[in-house]
């Protein structure tokens, strides 16, 4: 069997693919698009702003928190990269879960992720609008959200190449911004940046020490860092529409992992070395702004606002794309309404429209029901990424063993020390769930996400049994 085959090995148990849907999609993404999607997918507002809460809780030990969660993400991406290189599909982990565990698992993982992406589109639209209304006071937020939705609806309806170009340049700007930040930070730490003195280890060991709030603070920082890494999965969804899916996803995953670790862990190390962890600005305006302001760089606030705006718009673009492809894949496998899977000129336009409308509905809910419905929606998606990672790890345990028996030539990317590290990753995820149950702020998220996942599982099992009864 060719290594470029996108089909599961013939005769393998539970062999499943969304090849029908994927064959109707175009292959307009180049390697440079995939590489930047992999890098830019996780460099978002969660890093630029959200990491401030983690620093406030963990202090300098946030470096350890991001390093530990980064290792887990590397393991998950390696597993996903292995399965996606062996069977590139726009449904990514949903297809893998269906092949490994059963249709109910693919249904649950796919639709949970679709809801996550659609809600995220709304959140990112709100965040981007707040930045613009800060520049242009008096203009309505909803109008800016609507404008952003129309723009990215247009790029996603046009062609996958248009999406790829937008995302390439958005991601490139984010990568350039964070690279410059790291360079300036390292120069300042070394004491060679004009106008600054080397801070030494004063901020790392002072103000309560390296772990000022003990293990409890480290745990809160760890939980914050785990969810900041969400977004890497998009590259394996996009791989199905690339010129060379197998080599494309393999190369993108390999190059992205160490760079992302450098960006996340490196930026946290720079921030807590330069700025006292308990500086109010770290939470109020974000750690990157606090560090730039500490270095005396004029216009630091506006610089970071531009970068954050780019990050949010990039995420909107990528999430509309990811949601539409996941929905299209699910429909192609009989896991959703057929109308949603219609493809026109190589683009699942109905899925793009529905995903965007759902995202805009989330924006409206944030205005109409800010005290009950919208927070409930946010809690519901709070731990979805962990649910997805568990499906990835379980699927990998099953599919890797199967591939080694029937089609070892498809293992272009190999998970390290299988099955040991896959089991370690699963145990780490179970540990994170336990830690979430212990924290009041995350307990509600876990319960709400668990309820949604259970409902989807029940629906998936009922559908699977009905399909089996009909075919039987």
C-alpha cells in the first residue's frame, strides 16, 4: 500500500474514512500554509493575556507548569500526527476515534469539538471588537463582530487557498511578534539591551520564592497552561486539503512541537525573570504588556493590542474553517444532517454558514443572557479539549497496534516509546481531571463538559445501534 494512501488498511477492523467528503474538497493548501497553521494555531489570546492569571497563581513556577503541560501536548500531537499521517482526513481525531472505538466515539468527539470551535468563534469576535471599540469609542461592539464574521465567512466560502493565505500571514505576524519579544527579553536579561539592567534572579527567588503559593498555586497555573495550548488540532484537519497530506502533516507536526514549546515556556521564563510575578499589570493588562512596559518600550499597550487583535482574528478564521470541515466530515460518515455536508466548488459552504451563524448566536447570547445562558455555554466547553485528547490517546493505543499488524508502512510518523508514553499521557489527563475537581473555579466546567459529553455519547450509541439494526 502506498504511503500516500488516505484510506485505512483494507480489511482492518472498523475501517472507516470520510474519503467521500475529502475527495470532493480541493487540495489547495501548501506546505508553508500547514507549517504556519501548526505554529499559529496555539499562539493566541490565551498566551498573550490569559497566561497572566497563571503567573499570578503560580509565580515563577509557571515555567514548570508550562513545561509540564507542554510535554503533554507534545505527546498528544505526536499521537495525532502518527494517526493523521497514516490516514489523513478532514475529520482528524473524530475519524480516528470512529475507526478505533466505534461510530459513537467519532460522533461524540466530533460534535463536542464543533461546539467548542463555534463558541470560540463568538468569544474571539467579542474580544476583537472590544479592542477596536477601545480605539474607536462610541462604535457598537456587535457591528464590529458582524464585520469580522462577514470577512471570515467570505474567506472561508471562497476557497481553501484563500483561508490558507489569510492564516499564513496572520500566523506569520504572531510568530514574528513573539520572536521579537523573546529576543528583546533575552537581551534585557543579559543586560545588553540599552537602557536596562540585568535583573539576575531577583524576580525568580524574591517575593515569596520560586513557588510563592506552594503546590496549590502551581496546580492552578498548570490548569491554566493546559487550556492555553488548545488549537494545535487544526493542522491535522487542514492536512486533508493539502497538496501532499501525508508528508505535509508529518513535517508540520515535527517542526511545530519544539517551536511551540520554545514560544510558550520561553516567553513565560522571560516574563517572570523581568517582571515581579505579583505586579498587578501582569493580570490587568497581560504579562507581555507588563514586560514591554518594564523595558520602557513606548506604546507597549498599543503594540500588544495590535498583536492580540491579530491573534483573535486569526483564531476566528481558523475556527470557522475547523468547525466547517469537522461538520462536513461527520455528515460524510452519516453522523449528521445531509444538507450540512453539501460541497460546492470544493468548499463545504453550508457547513461554513451554519458554523458562522452558531458563532454569531453565541455573541448575541453574551448580550441577551450574560448572567446565565452565556456562562453556562462557556462552562460546557471548558474541558472539551481534554475530552478530545483522551479520545486521541485511546484511539492511538488501538490503531497503532492494528497498523503494526496490517500496514506498518503507513507509520510515517511514530509515537515515541509506544505504548509507554501513550499510557503516561492518559494517566496525566486523568490527573488533570482530578485536579479540576479539586478547584472550585474549574469544577463547574468539568461537570458541564461532562454532561454535554454524556449526552453526545448517549445519542451516538443510540444512532450506532439503529444503524446496526437497519444494516442487520
